[in-house]
């Protein structure tokens, strides 16, 4: 439960090093797609209609690129650098469409650190279960800022 409980912050920039890597695996299930599409009110037939998608070059429904981007932003928020981080910029491409029910492996690698600007550049790549690249690019992240103390209730959000 997140309400009423302070979340531990992720790593600050001084604790990070160029070359650090993180890998995550995600399995795309119907429930995830339907929840995402419902939240975004996206009814693109290419994402949900098998009869339509079967007549396209993809041959079956595909995962929205923005949903894959969501996995990237979630990894930043949860792991690298972690809670308290903020994405400042992103340049992602989606070289191959990802069909429903695929398993995707994401790789994140720190490629540069600018301590004066408090920015970290992270290379991002994702491949499907066939080894085909489905995401490639980079993100610029501001790691969590260290505060004097998080004990005060004045900073509580909920």
C-alpha cells in the first residue's frame, strides 16, 4: 500500500556509474492490453480487432508503442535510478511491431552522467522472444534529489 507510507528514494547521481545495466522481462497479456487501452480510451482496431489486424502487414493485433514506453518509464521509476526519478527527455523508436502475448526483454544501460546538471543518459533496447528489436533509444533522467529529511508530515502527499 502506498498511501500513508513513505517510499524509499532511488539512487542519487553520486551512487551511479557509467556502464551499469538493468534487464527486465515483461509478458504482454490480454488483461494488460485491455486495461491500458481502457485507461487511454484508445480503440484503434490494429490493437484489438483480430479480423482487422489479420488484413494488415502485421497479420495480428499489436501492442501500442506508448504501452512499451510505459514499461520504460516504469523501470526508471522503480529501478534505475528508482523512486523520485524524473524523465526529462526520450528518443525511442519501435523498429518492429510487437504482437499480443509476446515476451519482451528490456535492457537499460547508463551511458553518461552529468553530475552538475543532475542528469543521467540511459540507453534502452528491447527484444521480443524471437530476438527481434522492438524498442531502441535513449532517455535522459534526473535521479532523485536528496532532501534534508523526509520525516516531516509537511511533505506528505496523501
